[in-house]
């Protein structure tokens, strides 16, 4: 952002849109988490037909972040539930017909797919029609052979199967069968106390017309009386919550401050939703002054108890959260680090944030910061700019240590505590001749000490005073790993042990150990490899039909390997010997897409989401649908979409992601959406892979690529399928 931008604290009135949310997530996080957990529990409990819940959230006054919290909840919960703002404002009457039209409009606007091809209202209609058809099959009124599609497709892929352009033409077939459906009953998963059999024909006709003729099908729901609108809205919501929960949001009630009747009208709608829509949560947010003026003392105690049963208060934010809020705003104009900390410190000290009597809210903090910026903003920007310049230029002209002095002379002077002398360095070449390398000390025979080696300490003769005047300096040839020592002093090198810790006659030669007896040479690849244990969640690299290469072979050169099985194993070992393999998600995606098309044990579909570079593979293995992703954890939209798809489906489904030490996948990314660990473990399968697993996959990928256009390609695919059988089993393993 431009450093000369306007005051970053001007915006202190939060708007109810997620894209405009400023601040930090810690603000009123206890209330946020409480509502998120309640919504999540509706998914876990299923259709238990209990009453809904109302959360009353009050604030001492305006500016405590109610609208901010509402926007965060709406943005966060949309992956788990339909979020519907209730139409409570002075611009329109607080009546059931208005509420019905508002709910229909909100469901029509709420998109359920990234490409906007499916809204929540259409999803509700297709889910209901699929369950009505399946109910007739289960009751024996309809034979499975008479269906235009399979029962499984109708149960799991109802959104695609009931699309008007679907090749199976199920929606057209359903329209022909509507007279028969009108004589049936609602599915057992629907609340029959609210949905009478006589209403089945009415809603079936509207749902079919919605898919074939669009919004014109909603005409029977317009122009209704108050009683009719109430009945139809509660029926529609009972049908809607059979597929996913609903969260109603009521905020911005300040316009009703002087209304004598608004409290009763709003409370009547809220309590009716609570009692008749079982899988629902209603969040009512308002200031205490509005509660006292509109509701308190004007409601019957029965309604009052229902609304206030689960209440929370937004309180002052602590100084730490206030500091985070200010730092986040300063970052907008490029101010970070010490300058931002100094600004926050001065602001907190000036307004006594740490005082127990000080009550601070998000709006108060931002207005305090705005005043300070108006007074010192230019000074702060200049200070930040100068600090940045100093950081950029720091260290540019600092000469490296090795340019300041000779390495040998420098360290000799440290050891002798004397000034460096060029004379001593000049004589160093006389001693540079190194002794011939010794054999490995573990294999070398015992031999007398060489004459040139230093004598034992007890045989040494004390030097004369003349000889002790100028101590002998250590030559450059005797210093071990000079560069490492220099780097170690700088704090950047590896730790080494000084040569003075060892007798001069001990060395670590480079010579390898003696070879085994002739005629029995070891295979180099087998010597260098040591199989690493697979991670707990990895797939075990064991596959039937393949044997490890023998430990010994003839000295005669091996012939070129042509068998695919041997080529796979040989290349696997080569990859491991080359070093630690890295997880390449693009390569993994391409390989699994290619091999999955030929695997006889599964059916495969590919789907691509906007803003992603890879596809989402859908593998159907028996009754399990596996959604395989190849995106990094940073692509929150992608993983959130997959997770909410599993939560909204009644079929057995899971999401699979790959992880390796080179590119780990942290399941904690799902906590950003507010999901508990239990939900993540029930839906997300993180496949941990070791180096050998990657080597197996990459060797198979290379073989598939090499033989793709050859006559042996079919045989290669079969060999690869058997070779990676543990991988297929691991991916298709139910949670």
C-alpha cells in the first residue's frame, strides 16, 4: 500500500460484509466459538427433531463489534449451514409475508458451487425430490428397475442427476410421476409433525417447476395472508433443514428504539422459528439500550425465557487484543516492527489501557489511534522509512573476516597471545607435506610409532629459555577446517573440534575399508540403502510378487533390465540413492489421474474449482467416495469447499490429502474454519508418505511415461497397479 495513504484508523464503523472485516479474530472469540460449536453439533446430531436454539448477544453500547462478529459468523458458518439474515428493519413491516419473501430471496442468492451454477434453494429442491423418490422405492410403491438412474446416484449425486440437462432426464421423469407422488408420504428423515401428507403434492410441484421453469414457480408463495405465509415458511424451513442446518442472524435493530410493538412482532417470529425449525440456530445481537427499550418489560415471560436462555455479553477487549488491532491497521500502510510497537506502547500508556478501570472497545481504540495519527502520523512514517533504509544498507560494506587477516596467522595469534608475524607464516610451506593417508584405524595392523611422530609427553625435553622466547606457531597445513571455524565464530558455521584436542599422530583417513574376498562383490546400491520405516499413516511398501534383488551378483556386468517389475524396483532404489525425494503435488496429480483411468477397482471423475491449479479427483470405491486434493494447505477456499461437501452429503465420503516431510500437510488448517478436531478426524484423511513411498510412485510414473506409446503399455499399467497396491488400499481405506 502507498506509504502516503490516508489515516489507517479512519474506518471505525464495521460493515456487515466479510470482505470489509478489519481487526483480529481474537475479538469476542468466546462468543464466536460458542455459536460455531453449536452449529457444528447440529451436523453431528443429525435429524433429532429437537427444538432450535436462540443465542442472545448484547453489548454495553455501540462500537463493541456486533456487526463485525455477525459478518465473521456469516462468513465462517456458510460452509456448514445456510446463513439467513432476518428482515428486521424500519423500512418494512415485521410480518410473516415479508419474512417468507426475504428467506426465499436469501436462499436464491446463496451459491453452493464456486461457478454459481447451484444456489441453496435449488439444492434444497433436488435433495427433497430425491428423498421422495427413494421413499417410494423403500416402501415398495416403486421398483428400482423402473428408475431412470441407480439408487446410489440418486442418493449421493442428486444435484447433478436432477439437473434439467442431465442425460438421465430424472427431473422430466419425476414431473410425469407427480400424480403418483402426491398420494405418498414424506420421507422418515423429515419432521412429519410439521409436514402433513396432504402437503406433499403442493411442494413436489413447486420443486419440479423450480428446476424446469425457474423463479416463476414461486408464485403460489406470494401474496399470502399472515397465517398462510407463516405456515408455508415453517414448512419450507423444515424441508430445508433436512439437508443442512440453518443459522438466522438478527442484527441492526437500532431503528426500533422508539417502537412500542416491534418487540412483540420480532419475538413472535423468533420463538416460532425456534419451536418449529429443529436444526436451526438464531443469533440476536443488539445493544443493551435497545434491549431495554424494545424487549425488556414488553414480552410475556414465556417468550422472554426462550430468548434469554442462552445469552452472552460483549465486554471490553484486553490490551493485548487492542494492540493486535492497531498493529493490523498499521500494517496497511507498511509500518511494522519496532515502529509499530512504539506507536502501540505510546497509545496504551497515554490512555491507560492497563488500568483496571479503563473500558476499551474496538471503536474506542481505533478513535484513540486516529487522534494520535493526526498528531504524529508524518513523524511515524518518516521514522519507519529511515529504519527501513538503515536495515537495507546495514552490512553492505562490512568486509568478510578472511579479508581482514591471514587465517593461519590470525588463529596462531589467538593461541599464542602474540601479535601476528609474517615471518612465521613464511616458514609454513616447509611443513606442508602431509603424511600419506593411513588405512582405516579399525582395519589397520598394529605398527610401531613412526620416527617423525612426536614423542610421548614423558620423553619430551623442556625447552631452554632461548628456545622459549619465540613460540612455534601452528602452520596453515595443521589447521583443520579453517573456513568452518571462521564461520563458527561468526555464528553461521557448523561446530567443529579444534585439532589441539587430538594427538598429532591420529587422523581420520579417507581410505575405505578393505573389500571382501574376490569373487563376492557387493551391489553398491544395496550397501548405500537403508530402508526407513514408514510413518504411522503411510502405506507399507510391501507388494506381492516382487522380491528384493539378491545381496550378491556375479562380477560379470548385469544385462539391461527389460521386465517392468524389475525396472520399477531398480528405479526405486536409484531414486532413493540419489538423495531425499521431494513431494511434487503436480507430478502426483498427473500420475494418479493417468493410472486411475485404467484401474479396474474404481471409477474416477475430475473436477476443477476456480482459483486452483490442480483438479480434484473423485474416486468411487464400493460405497465410499474419496475426494483427493493436490493443493497446498494455503488454498483455504479449496479445502473448505471439499470439507463442507462431505458435511452436506449423506453418503460415505472423505477428503484425502498427501503429506511428506518435504511438504507437510498440517490438518490444523481446518481449524481456521472453526471445525473441531473430531469433525476433521471423521472427514479428513492425511496420507503420510515416507521417502520409499515417493520413490515407488516416481518410479512407476517414469515407467508409465516411457511405455505410454509402446505395445507394452497395457502390461506396464497392470504391473504398476500391482506394484502400488498398498497405495490404492491406503487411499480407499474408510475412516
